[in-house]
């Protein structure tokens, strides 16, 4: 009974969060002084020289009809909620007209997911492992060194790390190609090989920073837990350090880290923008950036809505599963 | 000194930790994934590593394999490097495999119009002349309401069919019937009927007297929206705006060989029967190309990301031509790889003939003082072109004195230099009874001396321009006073209130204009204007421009590129088109500059034929330019200055200052007509 | 003074290091900054591309600006942005978090849904959207406000859960039984807890705001007239300082950013350790 109420409440909050989020995303671009129609015409002018006034007027009319921007804001909003949010049909991309936004995202999303999920998970595991050691064995030299490294790397702005990696590995030593070249039309082995090869450098850059964060947060969690009374008692009882680390410290600190992982998984969309731009890696991040710069409303909505749904769903799942992992938490 | 050692220390620390965690990351990932997976990845890794590093390793073992510099090297797409020209494309595409340019999103500049499309008229920018591509000749009736064009014979589609009048008629009717095609409304506005007369003759019936069919429906800059499609393919397609055309049948010399489904590259292959393509037929007729001038077998268009990556790619010989870089980037590249050059191999390096002289525009729609010529002239005289140019590209670039006119080489010869006498005698009334002659022909000489540039008088004028406007703060002050501004305690005031304005530029493109505005902002601030500066994204600017939502902005509404007839680019300056600020300008000039004489001239030119009334047109054009100077609606700094790097490690014969057979416009449709000149470097 | 001596004696290495670095940057940004000097943004003030010398300790840029004073101005603005964002984020966050945690019921749920919305909306795309579409004159303040939009949600969530736990602790019950009102409890019992946490959150927010601003700048989206650390890096990159080996120009904002970040970060972790150590006593 209690679970049911909690479940319903949580799901309702989930739906509301998504709704508010996408409404925000729907109206913001439309409130600002930029329009895909003018953007398109400006592109043509900059390529073809000054267009004639009649040509511009003709294009303005034609494009706003094509792009579905002729209705009132309210009509557009309702149709977005119905098609976009409920059916995940965001209409055609305005800059790659008439290719549907869904198709384009479908093409690029797997690459973003592959890279980000992989590097986030590895960073999480690695970071927590090192962090646990560092927090639990506070005074060991190895844990101090590892933590020191994490502290020195984590605060470095991401683009710097990525840029340095690219210059060293792609230019000076020429180990990796400058731009990711994923052989999609080749056979599976070649394709997968080229995908992995293209992902190594971006993944390392993400790992460098991601791991640092997990080390630091896990270390402080583990450090706090290790000072709690029940760990002291375990020590007095003569349990081995390994057992204490595994069954007491880890189990108690990992919960917080799982929530944080869920939150960061959702963040892969936004976080991948810099990676993709610097390494020329295909993915949703570049789509988002280009869409924003060219005022491609449908693409902005499509990518960010998916991102919002993904993050809220991830947190929803974690919230629902949490009590099963940690019996101390009651549904409240 | 101390900072330096800290920097060094940090760099070492950064490196060390990177290597450390790189090892950590890898070992972890292999233990993480299943062992077989790790196996494949490393195997594939080795394979492609040999490919990426292939160019360098192969170079040493080239001796036995051939006599080309690139012999033995294979590109990332599997073609021999000696047969592959690698060209940068400035943006990637989200809809790969889509080659139908009548779908809005198709990446036309991704080699599609450079290598495959056929247009009615094509442009020769170096000589400033337009020639028929599909069109052999065009004749009109006396009042320009009917045009009869002859289609060139001998051009074949890549599947062997002849290109003839049917294709032209079909293309135009297709555009006229499909309102999802971008060119639809404009075509319908002026073209009433397109009919076939015989297999190689087409008759266009216009809706009104239309003397400039070639300029409006053919290419003058970059490309145009009327690309002839094969009737025998497109007529079988249900909806041409939904037809991707994944294996295009084309009239141009290349066809698509492979493409990246993720949109980062396209590999084009030369048609076996390329002599029957537009390049073969028109190239022979217009450029005198012979059968043994064979263009590169493969042209690989690739997107290379940000400018850092582009530089690294070119230094590593992984790309032969780049589209646009800054002076600093070019210099850095030539320092690292001496095979890299540009239009000129020494300062100023750049080609200054790109359409679009960059400068600042005034929003006259805001009323006083922006709509006052004295104010605009005052600002102009407060600017120091020497310093501006130095801040833009260290002095490289041709000064463009006449507002709104692109001071390309062709235009400078046609208009600016012949107008010298008028310009020198042109006087400004400073409002205190004195007159001031602002034109200054000393710019070229000063810059040449400052920069140590040696050359003949003619070369100096070609390089730095015929002149610009004097930097005279006293005259500027008088003009501004005349416009109602007053300098109080070193700060300008208007109507008793501090006078401020915002200067904007476009953030994500066009370094030339951005730097120009930054420098002008600095100079005006020093001159006592309490102005601010801001960058706008291009999508914001496009709306702000059309709605008149700016004060002074860096932009290039300029026109007049390579053709003697300069009517068409200035049609938007007709004052009957002016809309109030805040409303869409609907194709009228966003700066809302109102000049009756210019409007009258435009109306008069509209019905004159650039061929039959050539002298009258020229006379009116000159008078219009004089009006521009008197009113100074925009201030042009430098003519469009493009640093277009070329790498002659594997390929040579690029157009350059010593051999200017065409402009270095790899992203324009005329690119195909340069290719027979490109040859592989002998090793 | 004695209190400080005691603090210094008890402080760990990181706290000391962080504090010294941070104070050093504050001196640069808020004291050295006010030493009279020519507006460093003005172009062609000096010769271009000079190396380090007595007159220009860090040389000059390709536009003839003095790198040293540009750097000082950049540190000033970046710190200002960071501090404003952190202040707004922390104050709003603590307020919303406490309100929601203590009020409970419908208010709590509404506030949390709004907070969650801001947590789930990806911030970088929205920041790109805001800055790229923001009409012109983005100042330090406007930039900070934009960044602050996303700086309050996470702290308010943390503070809320913190206040929920604290609410259940014995001493609160004791206080309640002894007749203290909710407001009084919040102020006397809970705020001190929240404050120590907020201080470390404040420093973290400063750090991430400076980081976000530099990301935007590197994407070319920070206001063009704003001399910030990120913009300085971006300008140097636009003039190709990396490949033209103008190390002082490109390097000084990078090194400053990295040292400032490490310093702030050490300050945070050192401070947290210091607190936990103090509590342990």
C-alpha cells in the first residue's frame, strides 16, 4: 500500500518534471530574437551574394510554411506536446530539411551513448575503486599519490585536456587520425574496430576528468564511513581490513554514488559537446550545438527532450530501486 | 621567468598523469570487457594505426613503386594518394547520402555543386566574365519578355544519355510546380512559361521585361539554385522533394564513389567519359583544355572540424586545400611545412577578391544621428585605416574606399581607379565654412613601406588598394559637431545626454569583420565615444539585421563583385522597400538607408540591358557609387580577404597570384573548371 | 591573531595551500586590479607580439595589448562571475532547500518538482542557447545571472535532504519539546550545519561557474567585450597563439586557470577534511 502511493507520487513527479522541462525548452528559443527562416536566408545570402528583395520575400513565406512556423505559438506548442513528447516525433530538421529529426538523432545517438556510457561507467568503477582505497586506507602512500593526481587533474578545464591529447596523439606522434573515421558501410568487424579506434582518445579524455571526480567523492564518502562507529566495532571484532572495506565501507558509501551515477548518465548529452567538437567524433553533442547556432527549433527540442526524459527516467528508476538496495530507506 | 618554469612543471605533470591514467584506463577496460572483444579492438586498432601512420611510413619505401611523390600511400578511404585530391569541406552534413539539391537540407557545398551539378551560366571570377555552361547562347526579344536559349550539344549524363532541351524544360517546370523547392516562388514570379522549341532550344517566356536572365538564373557568386536535373531520372520520381538521389546521375565530371553515412566525408570519382561531361565540353570550349589535361581521378571532400584540426591535418599532408584560415594560422602552417602556400607565397598571402568587403554598417532607421551623413562621415574620419588593417590581418588586404562596393581587383579596375579624380575632388562641408577633401591615395605606399613590401606601383595598388579615407580627428570633430554631437570632458554627447552606441559583430564566423569591429571599437572609444561591443550568433544577427535591431554592426551588405553591371546586388537599397524598424525588412536593406537618387537610378537600370545599354548602365552605376560616397551608409574597411592555404606536397597547379587562371574558390561551383590544371607532384 | 595561529596550526597542508593560492588570486583580482593602469583591452596600445620584458612581464598580444594587465582584468572578471554565481546559487539553494525540507507537504513537492526540472535540464546546451541568443550587451552581471540559473538547483536538493535528516535527529526533537519555534530551530540549530556545507558548496560553485564560462568562451559564445580567463584563452586561440608559439599569451590564462582551480579545489577538500578532523576531536 505504502509502496503504491510512493510509486504513484514519484511517477507523477517524474511526468511533471519532464513536462515543465520541455515547456521551458519549447518557449525559450522562440522567445529569443532568432528564427530558422532568417537564419536560412542569411546562409543563402552569405553564399550567393545579395539576394533580390523579391527572392527574399518569396523565401520567407515559403520557408515558414515549410517549417511549420506559420501557426500561433499555442498551436505549435500543442502539436509539439502531442507529436513530440507523446510520440517522439519532432518533425523535420529545419536545417537538414526534410530529414526527420528522429532519424538524425537515431543515427548519431548510438555513438554518443557508446562513448559516454562506456567512459562514464569505467570512470565510475575506476574512480570508486581508487577512492575507496584512498578513503579507507587514508595514510597509505599509494592512496595519497592517486588522490593527489586526481586532485590535480580534476580541476583542469576539459577542453584543455582534450586539446593537449589531440595535439600530442594525433599531430605530434600521429597515433590516431585527426578526425574520427568510423567505417559504417564496411563489415561488422571493421566497423567495430574503427569505432573503438575512434573512441579511444575521446574516452581517455573523458576518463581523465571523470575518474578524478569519482575518486574525490568516493574518498570523502568512504572516509566518513570509515570513521563511523560500526566500522570501529568491526575493527575491534578483528575482522580483516578487506572484509571491512567490502562489507561495511563499500556497501554504505556506494549508494550515494549510484544516485550520482544515474544523474551523470543523463548528462552525457550535454557533456559530449566539447568532446565531439574537438575530436570530430560523431554524436548528438554536435547536433545540439549546430541546432542552437542555426535556430533549428525541432532539432533543439528533439535532442534536449530526449536528454531530459533520459535523466528524469534514470533518477526515477534509481529512486524506485533504492529501497531494495538499502533496506534502511523507507518509502516516504 | 618564474611563471615559465611553473608552466613547464605543470605541463610535465599533466603529461605524466595523462600517460598514467591512460594506462590505467586501458588496462581496466580490457579486464572489464570480455576478452574476445578486447582482442578485436586491439587488432583493429593496429590495422588502422598503420593506416593513419601510413603516409609517413610509406614515404621512406617509395623508391621502387612509382615516380609520384605520393606513390605507395593509401588514403583513409582506400584510394591511392597519388590519384586523390583531398579538399576541405567547411561543414559536415546530417543527411549523408542525399545528393538531390532540391531538398533544402542537402549539403550542396560538400562537393555536390563543385563536381556534379550543371548550371545554365557559370562565373569566371578572375576575368570578371560570365559564360554559358549548359547554355550555348541566349537571345531575347526587344523588350526582354522572351528569351530563347541554345543548349550546348555534346554534354552527356553519367549514364550515357544526352543532356538536351528536355532536361532544361523539365527542371524549370519541376521547380515551378513544386512549392517545396526553395527557388519555386521566385521562378514563378518572373518566368511564365518554359517551352522546348527543338532538342537543343528552349524558350523562356517572362512575366515582365527581364533583361538579366543570366545574372538572375545563372551563377554570379558561389553557385545558384537552378541546377539542371536529368529528366529521364527525375520524371520517374513521385515527389522530387523527397527523393534522396543516393546514386546521382550527373552532367558534371565526377560521380559519387563512397560517402560516410555519418556525414563527414564524400569521395568522388572521375567519370570515365568525363570528356562528355560539362567539364569536358565547356572546358574545351571556354578554357581550351585538351584531352590530356586529366583532372584527379578521385576528389575526397572531408570535414575537418575546428581550425586547430585543420592546421594539423594540412601540416601532416592529410588535406591538399583548405577553404579559409586566418593569417596567423597560415603563417604557423608554412613554418611547420614549407610545401604549404597560399594565393601568394609571401606577405600578404591572401587573395583579396572575395565578394563581401567587410566593414561597419549604420542602422539609419534609428533616426538621428544615425541617418545623418555627417555623423557617418565623422565616424569614418575618426577611424585610422592603417591601424585597422594591422589589427585585422597585420596589414594584409586591399582597402575598400567606396562604401557598399566590393573592391575586388575587377571592380577596382572598373570603377575605383577610373573614379580617382572624382574621389580626390570630393569635398565634405565641415559646417564651419571650411571644406575637407577626405580621399587619401597614400595608403598603399605607407603600408608597403611599413611592411617592407616591394613591388611596382601597380602591384602595390593591387595589394593595398587605390586609397581610403584620411584619418583626421579635427575634421571628424567638426562633422560630428555639425551632426549635433558635442564633446564634453572628452566624451561625446548628443542633445545634452551622453551618447552611447553598441557595436556588434557575428561571433561564430568571419574573423575579418570581427577583428575589424573590435579594432574600430577600440579606436572610437579612444576618440571619446562611450560605446560598447558585443558579439551575436549568426542566427541572432540575421533577425536583428532584418528587424533593424542594432546601432552599428560589422557586416558586409556590399555588392558588385566581378561583373561590370552592378545593378542586381544593390536592388535591396531601393527606398520604396524600407520597412519601419522592428518589422521584417522583407529583402530590403536592413540598414534602412534612404537615398532618393539611388532609388531612381536603380529603377532606371532595372529595365536596361547590361549588354545593349552597357555604357548607360556604367554611367548610372558610377553615379550610384558617387551617391554612396556622399552618404557613406556603411564604412568598408578591407575588401574580402581570404587566406586559402594549399599544400603542394602531392598536388600542384593551384590557382595563385603567379598563375591567376581563377580565384581560389574550392567551395564554389566553378571548382570543377580548375581541376584539369591540378597535377600530381612527381617524386 | 591567536585564533588564526591556532587555525593555521591545525590546518592541513591542502587547506593551507588552497588558502594561499586563493588569497593570492584575490589579491591579483581585487587589489592589484585597482592599481592604476591603461585599459588593457585597447588594441595597439603597445607593439605587437613582444616577449617578456620589464615593461611587459608577460609580453604583449598580437593586438598590442599587455598580457599581464589583461590577465589581471580577466582574473578579476572571472572571479567576480564565479562569486556572484556562487552567492546566488548558494543563497537561493539554501533558502529553497530549507523551505522545502521544513515546510513539507504540497509546497515541498512543488518546489522539488521545479528543482528537479532544473537538475534534469542539461545546462550546457541551455547556456549555449541563452548566450547565443542573448541580445547583445552581456555584462559580467548578466553572464553571472545566466550561469546562476543552473547553480541553485543542486544545492537546494542537497540542503533539503540534509534538513530532512537533521529534522529527525534527537536534539531537534529536544529543542521542539523545549518550546522553540520552527524558525528559531532553523536559525539556531540547522543553519549552522547548512552553513558549513554551504561554504564548501560556495567554493565549488565558484569553480564550476568559472569553468562554465570558459567552456562557453572556448565555443566562442562568451560576450566579446568581457575580459575573462576563458575569453583570453579563446582570443589567443583565434590568433593561433598555440602554433605560433606565443606561449606567454596562451599559456598565462591557462596556467592561471589551472592554478586557480587547483587552489580552490584544495581549499574545498582541505576545508572539508579540516572540519571532519575538528568534529572528530
